[in-house]
C-alpha cells in the first residue's frame, strides 16, 4: 500500500514537471505582438522534398535581409515552420503560426498537399499567404481570400508539358504519379492534354523503394516517353530503375522534380530528362541573380527562390507602407500591382497571378539547363 | 490464353517479385526468431535493417572511399575486387545490424525482463535527469553534464522503489519496441550527415543481364539477391539445427524456465537470437542497397511492416515460414499490381494476409521454432 502511494506521488511529480515544461514554452499566445514583425516560411525544410523548401527559404531570407539593411528601424524576422511537406504535420504548425501575433504573412505553404490541409485555417484566421510553389489548380477554387500564388498553376503547366512532349514527337506516353495532391493533379492534367497519346500507368508510392511493377507495365506498353507527376526523390528512383530495367523512353516531369536532388538520386539516368516549371529560370532577372549569388556564396538561385523573393517583397512592401494588422496587409496584397523579379505581381479574385509562362529545362552534364519558354 | 498484362509480363514480375521477396524473407527471419524465443514482436527490427543499410553505405563510401560517380558514370568494379568489396560491405552491414540488435535487446528489452534492472535504472535515470534539466537549461552540453551528475542518485532511488527481479507486463515490451523504433530512426534522421534526405550508395556492380529465362532478362543483381538470401537462410537453419547454441535457441523457444533449470544460459541465448536476426537483417540491407542504391532514415518502416506481414503469413516463429511468407508476399504484390494497378499493391498484400489468417490463424506453416522438429 505504502509503495503504491509513493508510486502515485512520483508519477504526479513527473506529470507536474511536464506541465511546467509545456507551460514554459507557451508564451506565444499573447494577443499583441511584442518585438519585430515576422514573415513566416511554411513548408518542407527536411524530408522527402526538403530541397525545394530550402530554395524558397533562401529567396525569403534574401528579401528580408535587403529590407532590414534598408530599414534599420523596422527590422523584420523570418520564422520557419518546417512541415516536412507532410499534410499530417502541417495543421499543428499552422495553429502555431496563427497563434503568433507577430507573424504577419506566410510565404507558403510550399506544397499542394499541405496547402489543402491548412489553407482553410489561415483563411479563418485571416492570415494572408502567398505560395511561391504550390501549383495544384484546385487550391484557388476554394474561395480563400487569403490565398495567393506567385506563379501559374498546373492548369497552365500540364498543357505546357504535354505540348512539349508532343513537340518532341512522342506518340505513346506513360503517365505515372506519386498519388500526392500535386503529383496526381499534374499527371491527370498532362494525361488529359495528351489525349489518346497517353497510357495510364497509375500511381506509385513515393516512400517505397521498388518501382518494378510500374516499370514492367511501362515496358509492356512500349512507351516512348514517361511523364512523372511528383517530387524529385521518387522521380530519381523511378528514372534510375527505368534505365536499369532497359527502358529507353524519354523521361519527363514537372516542377517538383526540378532540383539537383533528382540528379543525385537518378545518377547518370537523369541525363537528358526534360522538366517543366511555371517558375522563372535563374537568369531571367540579372539583378536578382547577382544579389542572390552575393548572399549565398556564389550559389545560383534554384527552383522557386525567385518566386519566394517576390512573395516576400509584397509582404515587405505592405509593412513598409505602414500596414500592421493581418487584415490591412491582406487588402494591400489584394490591390497590389507592381513588377516583381519574375513577373508582374497582380492577383485576380481567386488568388491566381497574372501571366502563365511555362518553361522547359533539361538535365545536361549533370546540371539543370534552361531550354526557355514552351510555345 | 487471354492477353492480359499479368500474363504478358508474368516472368518479369516473378523475377522482381522473388528478389524483393527474398529481402522480405531475410528481414522476416529476425521477427520470427525473436518471436519464437521471447514471444515478443520486435517492432524495432525494421530499424535494425535501416542501420544495416547505413553500415553498407559507410563501408562503401567511407571505408573503401568509393565515390558515387567516377567521370559521370557509376564506379563499377569487376572480378576479384568486386567480390572482395561486396563481401566486405556485407560483413560491415551485418556487423552494424548485429551489434544494433544486441544493443537494442540490452537497452529496450532486457530491463523489462526483470534481470537487467541496474543497467535499466541507470539509463532511465539519465533520461529522466536529461529531460527534467531541459526545462531549466536549453543547451545540450550542459544538459548532458547535469544528467550525468544526477544519474547516480536517481538510479539509486529507482532501484529502491522498483525492486529487482520483477518482470514487466507484455504490453510494456510492445511499447518499448515501438519507442525504440521511433528513437532509432529519428536519431538517424536528425543526427546523420544529410538528415532526412535520401542517401545514395555507390553502385559497384554493373547491372548486366545474366541470362534470359522465358523471354525475360534476369539481371545479375536480382540473381545475387535471390541466391544470397537462400544461402543465408540455409546457413541460419543449419546453425539453429546443428550447433550447440542453436540447440539452446530451440530449447529456450520451447520452454525458457525449464531450459534455465537444465543449465541453459537463457540471457546468452536471447542475445544470440537477437544477433542472428540482426545479422540476417544486415545481409538483407546490403542486398537491398545492391539493387536500389539508396537508403533513408525511414527506409525500414514500410519494409519492416511488409517483412512482419511475411513472417505472420508463413507462420511467425517458423524459419521456413519466413522464407515462404517473404517470397509469396513479394510475388503476390507484383502480380496483384499488374492486375489491379500499382496503387493497390499494399491493399493486395494485406488482403492476402487476412484471407490466409482467416483459414490458417497460425500462418501457412504454423508456429514451430519451439517444436521438437523444426
């Protein structure tokens, strides 16, 4: 009896300590913001497609650093919410971002799956967001006032990719996706645009290691091209295993694959792959290119960095204009119309940006090389 | 014969299915051995496999310093160099997994068995002190020092309150297993050089076609995986059936208490069991990197679930069952995805498991590691 009393006492002690620990870290619930305003990055910095998020964060960091240098009295902080690109982890982080009164705007959510999972929360909280990368076309059809996209959606990219595939003279295209919001959405649009030239190869599990079932089906169908809708890690595995299995079909994919991670994962099999993106090539704005290189030890801006820079610039312009509440910043964005480094930044009711350029890229000699506009 | 995808591609699906199935089977052996001896489902075994793939990665890229690419192509090796390198990589992978499995047993399970209390108390005391100190200081080095200082008094207190020799309930083992699994994979995800990114392993073996069977090219790496897995399984069966330690394993599987009375060192046998499972997982890990050239901190998860399924399918606790279950699962997955489409792969695997368990609740071959005839 005595022992069990002791044990209960010990567990209560532990519980109360845990309670103290939680209470201690919970200081963000204050209503008003004390300290610097923040622009938040929301997306994957680690995980299966973390490189893409890192690119975005670098673009955001550059914009904020430039702002802070020019405005010593109005410093802005960058807060990063690393969702690992996982729609299951995103909601808790979104709550955290919403609860932090200093967070005035979100650059992100980076991917379409997590966007679908959390944008309604941001809408409810009135927290404005500009995604530099989530391209699923359905995202702008939810009536979210807070939603803005700094590049054209997959309803533009898909037909562009299909046009490029057809222009390359391919007649039998295997279409496969990773079953993600983004990958499946894009693959379906490409398939529809290709019409009877498409052969549906269904979905694969991006976390799995063995894609032989899909590859066997591609081989059997005798495709001369394969389009993959998904992110670079799975794309790399697929391209490599295709080459190993003796499939010579030309490999195509979208913006989720446009990363050096694809080249690392696929090795020599990446060579010659053609990737599309509605994002601007790194050299489309020489001034931005130089600023980025200076800030990142000569490194070139990668996929979405310029779009993230644009997105951040809009928030910074709002703050500089004296807007402090989330609501004021949102109406500032909705009426914004100025040139960014990638395009004219001006959003319609749904949050789609004007301009719909689709660019093609090729993997050549182990590097990403721009091929220019499609069409 | 109808012109279906599965019929047109039957032999190709068979070869790739058998190769993946062989890897399932090797990993399934670890689940089956531990279950047979301890009646414990070692859910952290999937991470032992993952540790093995990282062992293989270290062996090839660090110990042998082979780059991922040489002049834009794979760093192929040939002849004796290739064989020696592959054997070396396999041994290192087995070493990593084997040691990993033994450490896992020591840390996660033995304290719960009621005869590793002092060690368990020290570990627990350290962790408690570390976590509590995090509340006050947020600097890893200082936390570790505080925790080290506090370990002695706290572990003394633990030992006073929780007397030695008491066995934890069965559920505690399961929770410990799941906890260990998460801890190992997250530790690699957080602390390894590229964290949660995918790691590429250097490709030494050129994936040439070895021979053609029924109009299907059989690649050399698939052949090595299938033959290698079979050889390892034969070696394991011989070990369990013919050696003194193997007899000990069977004895403890039958009745641990009686074996203890008859002079079997039960703790040693349990360590041997974990080590055997670990070595098999290490072999599987090397064969896996041979085919897929990559690994990740969470690579064990899906593969572990599949291998566990294979073990249950064949009859958990039964070595031959693990082989049968693994190969069958690999084949069924491949055939199924040809019939229903790739996204149904996992559904098919588990539906087959359900159907088999409905009619044969102990799996295809039944549970038998403990039976007199193995």
